[in-house]
């Protein structure tokens, strides 16, 4: 009997067809909540889940006794109870690498847009306010030659840094749990404590994953350390930045601007002042959202799940412990 998969997002026809060759696939495309009764009815028989954007709580797993693997169409896995999955021997797979460059492009777009006030001034033209040569009130600030501080220096942080160092002659500073000697040699990057980095950088770009250790990593104290001319970019996860503190810092002119692809609550609440602030560029979480990259991410998830359900090691595995458990070994301490 074929194993059963519940698919709830971001797969194209060819990818669904690929899965259907080996598995029984139930397509829940567009599912916006796990409260859906048809989904819940199918869950007890499911061996695999594939999708993105919906938070899986440990309680939901109680209803999925046959579940062997979850393939998330995302690199971030803050939506999953990793510890519970590992205890239950359920493999969690993600999609690193294929989205690195696209997400770094988004980060750099935000750097350029905030520094050169691209959105604000495009709106100025659109409104018909361009009646004479613009004056210094509309000047932006340079990007080239400035100091770029990366908070987190994983794949995406390094790809943003590469753009800055090699394309724009920027000095790169980074804060990260471990040093990155190869990137230091490649980009002339220098490691700093977070506080030092915040004080030194012209652009602070947040790329750390969300965890309990990074929730509100950038709060009022950290924002106060930034230069008044400093610009904060967040392409990681909204809750890494204390949004109320950020709004206050922007309103009080404690920092110059912010470029945000992610928010504490998504979609952004209509009450949020952020999209209405002239010194904010707010995007609807489009880090990896290009046709090419979203297709590649979905394909990686399909390949991960196919391997996992055939008892083979997936390409991108988040919880090594679950793999060891499935193979009958004890997880390493
Ligand atoms: C990711 O892959 O984690 C991106 O944020 C898109 O969801």
C-alpha cells in the first residue's frame, strides 16, 4: 500500500505528479489553517506532510501517529516543534541553499531602497510633487564604501556581505556564535560583539534564525547603540526585532530608517504604523519569492520527502536525532 502525503502549499502540477507516482497524495493547496476538518480527518493516516507557513503545534502531532516526515517549503523552521518531532522520530526537512542568493537580493534591495529613499521618492513623483529640482531634504545616503554589519553570518548573511564587499566596496562586520575565518579571508570581514557591531555599522542587517535565544535580540538597548544615521534591515524573522521599540526609535529619529521584509505578526496588522512611515520600506515577506526560487524550494521539499518516505536520508535534514532514532540508534548527546 502506498504511503499517504498531505500537501498544503507551494507545489506545482509536475511536483504533485512526481509525488503521486510513489505516494497517495491529498492536495490541500491554499489551506490556511490546520482547523480544516477534511485535513484533520486525513491526518491520522498521513505518513508525510509537505507545505509551509502554518505553525505545527505538538498537540497536532498527537493526531498523526503514522507521521514519518515533514518537508517544509522554507529554510526557517521556527514553525515546527523540533524537540517533539525528534522525540517521536519524525524527520523535519527544510530548503536551505536554493534560496540563499534570492533572499540576499531582497536584503540588498532593502539596503538600497532605504538608503536612497527609493520608495518614498517614487511616491513623491507619483503624487505629482516633483515641481522643481529636488533639494537636500530629499537627499539619501551612500551605500558604497559604508560599513555593513551582519547579525548572524550563515549562508544568507554571507551572501548579503558578498554583495556589499565585492559589489559596493563596503567594510563587513559580523556577529555570530562562531568565527568564520574563510569568509574573513574572502571578504575582509571582521567579527564583533553585537554591541560593538551595532555602534560601528551604517547598515545593520539581521539574518539570524528565530529561536528563544534570538527573540527580541534587537530591542530598545540595542537600537540605542546604533548610529542616528544607521539603517536597520530585517530579512530574518519579525520577532528577532522588538517591533514596538523599533517604531519608537524610528519615530524619535534615533535611527534613520528601516527596511523590513518580516514582522512580528504576519500579515502585518492594518493598525501598524510601519508601512506609513516615510523612513520605512515594508515588504510582505518576499525574501525568497521569485518564480525560480519558489519552484526550486518546492522541488527540494518534494525530493526531501520522497527520500525520507523511502527510508533514505533527506538532502536537508533539520533534526539529525530523528534520523538516528528512525535508524534504531541513540541520538548523540
Ligand atoms: C524561509 O524559507 O524561511 C523564508 O522566510 C520563506 O518562508
